[in-house]
């Protein structure tokens, strides 16, 4: 039985989520358009119906519909309604290697280098990079934008001597991965984790979203060809503007290459008098 609400079900928006109501509504309607919810009629419900469904004002609905029209999802026809465009193109990037993906990200965006410094990493990064306590690494923070709109903040830590060529000037001219490869780096295994978090003041300012807005955090621990961890990078994205797409080969379905969902929830306490397992 499906638990997904229909397009007619009442779904009040969260007024304290950190994201403005019209942006929340924009994202919900955009997702429904992408899933073909309105494909049969080709039109979105009338403004008053959307107001009633989400318990929002007409101004909120009109701002959300205007954003959808500005991004090419709908056509607004005076006196007729709002219609889903039939030429919407959902971008699907062909299967890429990690390096190819990094190259594509660099080609599609412009970069602003916010910080480059030698510093002591946080405890978790120190452990994952296999560094000694109080050891230092090169810390590089960059903001990437597309069409003048910030889409991605990257926070990288480069271990050991690999960071010697990572400078403000170098990062303005070429991506981090190119600097490392030019120094003889050969990348190997990559461990990746994706989670979500609310936007803190720094992320909210740089990504131009509301404080507490949902943020996607993708963490990559990259190793060299000998299996040594050399780069820890956190990528912060807003779901308003970005998606994470994976293209897995069939052989990955029986390996960790297919990914694994980990639940950070404490197991329930054992029941008294219950039978032990194992």
C-alpha cells in the first residue's frame, strides 16, 4: 500500500523549517511535475486549490508558480491557469568516473576560494586521514556557482606533503584534483557518505538559503593507489538547486559499490525473559 499522499491531499507546509514557504511549495510542486503527477491533465490545480491543500496564502502560491515558470517547468496563461511544459528536459549525466565527475563540476561552475591554510583538522578528519594527534593538513574551502547562483560549498583537507602545491593562487586557476594529479597523485579507492543537516549560519550565508534550511552533505574520503587516505572532502548542496545522481553497473549490486543505508539509531533494549538469538 502506498503511503505517498496524492496531489489533492491536504499537506500544510512547515512554517519553522528554515526554508521560506514559497520555496517549500516550489520544491514540492517541482518534484510532482518531475514525477508526472500532472501529466494526465497537463495543468496544475487552480491557485485556490493549492492554497487550500498546503494551507498557504495566494501570494505564496503565486511566488512558487512564478519560480517554476522562471525555471522552465510551467507556462502561466492569463485567465487559463498554469500548465506543465511538454519540453521539460530532466538532466541525466552518463556514467562517469570520480575524476570525470570532478572535471565536469569544475567546467560547469565558477569558483571562489574562501580559505586556504595549514591547520589542525577536526578529530574525525584526523582519524580518517590516519594523521597523528595535533598533525596539520592543508584546509581549502571553496564556493562554486552556476550562472551566478551558489550551488556547492566544498570543504577539503589534504594530508601530508600532498598539500604542498595547494594555494589560493593555484586553486583560482585549476581544481584541487588537477593540482594533486600534477604532483604525481594517483587516486584509488573512494569511500562516500551522503547525509542531511540544517544550514548553520556559515552555510546559510554562502549558499544563500535560510538558516536551518535542509542541506545535503556528501563526504568523500579519497585514497591513493596504494590505499592510503589522502583527501577528505565535504560537499554541501541545497536540494533546491542540486541532486545526487548515481549510475551503478549490474556487478555493483552485490558489492558495497551499490551503497548501503546505515541507521544511526540505538537498538531496542532486550526484553526480559525473552529468548536469546544465536
